C-alpha cells in the first residue's frame, strides 16, 4: 500500500500560503509536478501513491482526471496570486505517477495547456512525462511532442525476463528499444530508468540490462537500488522466504559497475543515481526538474498525494483520487497539511540533497562541527580533496556508496 502522508499543520481551504513563501521568489525558478495516480498493475516493490482500476472505487475516474487536475492548476494560480507570490514562467514540468501515459495523450496535453495558460513556459523549458514502454504508441508520442513535451522517461527497470517478473513489470525487453525509437521519431529526448539488486538478479543480468539500455542510445539513465518498502507485496514475499533478501554488498558492486559502464559510454554522473550523456560542463541532458528539487527550488505539485514547496513552505495533498476530486469539486484546496520550514530544517535538507550532486555542497554552510569533519572525510577518500580546498564538498565514487553516512557526519 502507498506510504502514509506526513503530519503537519492544517492547510487552509483556499490554498493561500503564509507571507514567507513570497520572499525572494523573483530570484527562484518555478516548476510544476503533475501526479497521475493510475497503473494497470501494481508492481510488487512499489509503495507510491498509485491505484489500479479495481482500487479506485466510486467517485474517482481516469476519464475525468484531467479536468480535475486542471481545476487544481487554476486554484494554484489563484492561491499564489493571493499569497503575493509573483507569477513566474515555468522552467520545468514533470508528469509522474503511476503511469501518466495510461491517460490519453490529449488529457496530458490539456493539463499542460492549462499550466501554460496560467504561467507560461520559459523559452527552453523542460517538459517530461514518465511512461511504461508498453503504454505508448508512435501516435501518442507525437501528440505529446506537438503539445509541448520535450522529454520522456521510460521505466525500463531491467532487460532480463525473470527480473521483470519479480518486479511485476508488464512489458517485454524487446518493447524498450521499440518505444525509444518511436520517441526519437517524435522528436523527444529519452531517459531510461533501471533498478538493480532485484532478488535473483545476477551480476551478468545487471550487465545485460546496462548493455541493453546503452544500445538504445538514451540521453539520460537513472539507476536505483531496489528498496524493499514495508507493506509491499515484495516485502511479504521476502518475509515468507519466497524470494531472497536484497544484499547491500550486491547493491554496492552493481552501482560501481553501472558507474564504470556509463562513464565508459560517455555519460557523466551529476547526482548519485543519475547520469547524463555528454560532458559535465555541457549539461544538456541532465534532468533540470529533479535538479530543482535537489537545489530547494519552488514547485507546485498537482494531484492526489502530490507534495509542493514554495519559499520554505511545504504542503501535501490528500492521497486518494476520490477525496482529491471531492475537494476540488467543492472549490477547496486538496491540501491535507503543510509546514513552514525553519532555518535549521532547511539547512539539514540542503546538506542531504546538495551533497548528492556532482556540483557539491558549499563548505561554508556547515556549522563548526561539520567543518571539522571535512579533513577526516578527505583522508578516508569519501570527499574530493581538491574540490574541498576550493570550498565545495563533492563525493568521490566511494563516498557515493556511503552518502547517507557522510551526511550524518556533516549534520549540525
């Protein structure tokens, strides 16, 4: 089942934000996230806020979802205006899920069009949708490109049939290069998502998946270690001994292989789990939407369970599509709760997120205890010495494997 929402303060029905949200907004970028909470099958490892048709129940409909999401777009524009947050053109838009492309392309285009009507797009804006390889057609991808989408991120996960079965993926390996070709023909940039460390996946299997991904000549690759979340079907299968447990050493070895193979193919890492084609000083294919998250930018999250952040104010929507639709039908904000981050929390989150980036974390933001840790981290080979002497903490390849431990040592 999807994970629980955080606790927080009540959110007002009109969506208006506290004065802090407007401070310095002109200097920050603005992004939109649109959550599409539908899947044809719930994957056994997934705890995202997604629903199959049988789980939706009355009052929620895929057919009506685009119109409901457009209502939140309009509410967002009104709320930001009332809050005194200046209108900024969108620098990035990201449709995630779930499987956004389970909706007709015209529905995704309608949501994007509403957002553009309210805020406009920057001239080189990045507009991405996630997709499963078996949820697109040549025609649907052309409609997306014509609507203004620039990029598609396919959930490839693996190129090995028995690994895909463990993950409950519905596509076959042969569908991935086909879908990539269709996306290219439509004029879209392409990212591929991979998962490593699935129970039963050998190192040879992982190498096969990396080779298959690179054979598609993508612009961007994300590679994530499989995390077994409580309450998922996979967690229950492991608990019953039906599949083996995941192994941290196996994860580390496969990460090192991925980093080596991708670097050898001309990709540079720019975030611990993300690589982009080309040189690091020409970041044409880095996912700018995710960089906005990691750098603490402003974004409004549309959809059930979506999270938003503007100027240190963070809020999250009710989770179920039925409750989400009911709130908007009544003219109310779908926000379930919110919090205003204090300086200490914002610093902690900055350390957690920026340390994952190849651009690194400024040493100057650390407190004295954190700065005293830097010399030891250099000596242990976890952060890059020359970069640290220039004032930025950048993880080495060994440090990326232990990123969470490094973060703990730098925390105030």
